[in-house]
C-alpha cells in the first residue's frame, strides 16, 4: 500500500508530507538518499546511515523540506504512542538559520493539534530543539491556534548511549544552554520534553 503524499508551500521551503499507509513510510530512492545525506552532514560522525534509516522510516508521518529539488531537512512524527512523539528532525548545516527547523516544527505541531492531541513529546540532547519548539509554540499562541503551553522536562540518563552530534550544540538562548549543561553528553544523557498545549 503506497504512502500518501501532500505538498505544502511555505515562505521558506516546500514541504513533502508523507504519511504511512502500511507498515512504514515508503520513500523513493531520491527521498531516502536525500534524508540520509542531510542527516549525515548534520550529525557528522555522530550517526551512521543505518541509524538514520532505522530512525526515519518507522514513523507515521515524515516531512521532507526541499529547496531547488534538494532535500535540505526532514522531520518525523509518530502517533502510535501517547502523547505523539516528534522522533527526529535534521536540517542541513548549509541551510541552518533559514527557518527550516521552525517550518518543520510548526507543521508537526499543527498536524498534532488537527488530530485532536493536546500534547506531544520529544527526546533531545540539543538545546536548539527546545528553543525552536518553544518559539514555534509562542508564535502559535500569538496567532491564537492555542491559548498557551507548558514544558515538562525530565532527565533521561544514558538514553542515547553517546553524544549524537560531533560537537556539543548550543542555542541562542543562554537560559536553555544552562539547563542543557547538566547533561552528560558522553554517556548519552538527554531530556524528555513534553509540551502540553492549552
């Protein structure tokens, strides 16, 4: 059974929203190669192609961000657990700072709300992720898609078994960086973040 596809035009990128219609999301070779390539550039030596493939495909919805027919980022979303899980997001380092992550985050949040969920969760070692999700939610409050939101942060020791990126990431928000400084990146600590929408 083929996956369903929808194209979403945004001011920053064109998004392909691919929803599974069977066991897994079915990608064309160009889509799969694009997602794996962008992840390897973003994670450096922190992740293998096999890990990317195993993390990308077993999801309910995969979003691919395109610029000039090239995959420049992707994000995934799983509805098979409660709350829905934002499984992974990657933006090509050459395109970071172009609001691609914000675009991917916003679309996943809107799809979560559209399906009737009032929360979602993710795991991350990266303070940029928390900062960007918070900024996306703040804009959705301003646009009256939601009234407000809360963040629940829980330490997840050794969940990844190692640091996933080649270098420790930092966000533009020093408050968030200070919180993430308590992680032991080398042993694979992360935070489980639950965002509750009101």
